[in-house]
C-alpha cells in the first residue's frame, strides 16, 4: 500500500488530499483546506510549511504530488502561487518525500478524461472514484485529483516496467 499526499497550492487556500493505493484500488484517507492567514507573505508561507509538515507527521505519506505552476491572469498571482508551492514542496523535502509535479490539464485528463474539465466535473469524478458520500470542497477535490493522477501515473509506469522485463529489456 502506498499513501499519497496531493496538494493544490494557493496563497489563500491550500487544498490537501490523502489516498491509499493498493493494486488498482484507491481509498480516501483525508482531505481539507488550509486557511492561509497572516499579515505578511512570509507569515503565510510559514503557515503553509508548518501545517503541511504537521499533516505529513500525522498521516505518514510515502509520496507527495503537487500541481505545477501555470500562468495566471497577472504575474503577481503567479508569483504568490509559486511561493506557496515552494513552501509546500519544502515541507515534503524536509520529510524526505519524493515530489511529483503535474500540470492542471494532465490532472483533469487523468481524473475526468478531458483536460479542459471544470471544477464541478473534477469534484464529481473525485466523489465517484473514491466512493465518497459527499462532494469535497473544490480545493480539497483538486488535491485528491492530484493524488489520483499520481497514482495512475505510478500504475502506468509499473505496467511499462513489467512489460519491459517480460520482453527481455526492450519494448515491442
């Protein structure tokens, strides 16, 4: 079993989602949102780092996946998002977790089946794929989708590795 922590970074809300994966099954563990508060940007980044470090200590994930940077409407928003990502990645690296990054379109493609899916579609599919009784908040659903995307990528890589071993080290 592998436990994956998915992070949807943000300078106001940072979503997190934890799933356990074994074989082809993914099971919901926990999710939520960190309310990022503070008077200054360093205060906010410190909060993201501390809160995620506590989540890592509590839930003991083996892998960490996060959404990669994409360009916002303005450069200031993109810079703040990048800094929030950096604080989250530092929490993972401090705990010796491997870090995987996925583009928003790749995450949506993996979970919904189309890269241009909207937030409601992601929420719906996360609920269905993890057999949840309630629809998670949008940022938490995004974080769970990131964890699911990472799980699917791991499974695909395992299949390729197994096929390569069966064919004597070469793909056919």
